[in-house]
């Protein structure tokens, strides 16, 4: 009765494991916790789910088409950096787009 729950994080492209506590004990993507830490793990779960939801919502937003004069490259890079800092873009996505703007 020392174990009260577990939090399993799956990674896209990896085989998804399903199962209970016994399976979680051998799953490298699962963290087992006790009742004393249930509130903290619930907060972590909420944070992760919110982050994923926000990221998916951002990816589903229609792209804005700019027909005016080309915006300032430095301003575009600042905006991309802001999106990276908010977690909407990964560092790799930021660097790729930045290189394209500077080319």
C-alpha cells in the first residue's frame, strides 16, 4: 500500500504501453507516486495536458498571409523568439525559421 498511483508520459512515435501499476513499475516513461505526492502529480498532469492543448491549438491556427510590404526581418525574429519562449515553437523550429529569414 506504499504505491498509490503513477503518471505515464507517452512520446509520439513510441509504442504506447497500457496497463496498470505492475506494468508501470517496468515502464521507463512512468513515474510511480504515493498518496502523499498525489496533489503534486495531479498538478504536473494538468500542466502537461494544458501545454499540449495550447501547442495543438497554436498549430491548428490558420496562417496569416501578409500581402503588404515585407515586414522587418529583425521584428519577425523577435516574434519567433517570443513564440519559442512561450513554448509554441521548439528551439529547432525557431533556428530553422530564423535561418530562412536571414537567407
